[in-house]
C-alpha cells in the first residue's frame, strides 16, 4: 500500500512539473545564440543603430538616460541584454530556437516566433519625443533581405 501511494505521488509530481514547465513564459536567449544559425542576419544587424541602442541612449546628450529608456533601448528592458537584439522584435526565443522548430515557419510561429510588422516598429518608434517614426522597409531592415 505504501509503495502504491509513493508511486502515485511520484507520478503526480512528475506530471505537475511537466505542466509547470510547459506553462512557463518563454525566455530570451540572446543574439549570440541566434547567430549560430543566422550568421548573415546577425552580422548585418550588428552594424545597425539597433545593435548599439543601449550605449547610444546612455551617451546621448539630448535627453537624460533613465531606466524607462531601456523599454525600447534594450531587449529585455534591462542592460543584461543591451541593444535591440533579434528577440526584441521576434519574441523571446527559448521555445522556437531549436532547428527542428525553426525549419518550419508554422511551428516556429506556434512556438512564439513573431514576424515583425509596422506595428512592431511603432511600439518604440511612436513619433513622441525623440522616438522618430520609422517605416518598416527592407532599407531599414537590410538583414531581412539577406534572410533565406
């Protein structure tokens, strides 16, 4: 009897942990991980103002740098992931990072991959204060043109 109760308790615990893991929010993995498969896009992005957004904001004399600036000038809203990295526009990558998922766009989208649109840009480039409106074009997002 004790053994049955123990087995049931272990099974319930395992199932509970599995459900907890499945319901956990996706996490950021960082541009360096994206680079492993998307080298051309990474190299192109690394030359952009987005890549240097945190340091640019901190160095600006036009406005006072505050923690609130990190909402748009850092990927995870703090300096741990400085700059506007891939996941700032494409969504936290922990659930879609694997090759088996990334090979299938529908699977990647279902796992959290966001395909940026003008609305994505408008979240930060809203035209208020120093947030210059920016059109979502291949000129602005040259690394997209290099994507396969």
